[in-house]
């Protein structure tokens, strides 16, 4: 799993900002009951990106997409696969 620091380094490299608040928000449920590593289903999808956009703006939404794609790639996702729309779709396409 990419660490908080890896996510920050990637968005800093690509977007010129660490976007720490975005990474913290996306992974807020990580390791917490009842989710553990299954926390990604809560915010790692297009609906989560839109929430980030509403809270932090367009640039932050780009950072959220980068974060989510990094995590999805670890699960075997590729850009030719469907991008999860929301929590239900995230689970339906085989992620947890």
C-alpha cells in the first residue's frame, strides 16, 4: 500500500503540492474498525473525488484521482478497467 508520504510525494511531483489534507481525508478510515484495509470502498471512487472537489477545490480533486489510482493499481486495476463510481460499484467490480 502506498504510504501517506508516497502519496504526498506523487502529488507534489505531478501537481506541485503535497495535498496532505486530501490524502488524510481519503484514508481517514484506514485501519479502523470495521474497515481496516477495506476502508478504500468508502472514498476511493468518483463520488469521493467529487466530495474532495466540493471541500478542497479542483486541484485537490486531481490529487484525489492520483491517490486513488495509485491504490487501485495495487489491487490490479489498470486504466482500461472501469473506474469505481461509488462505494457500491467499488464492491461490485471486485474491490472491497
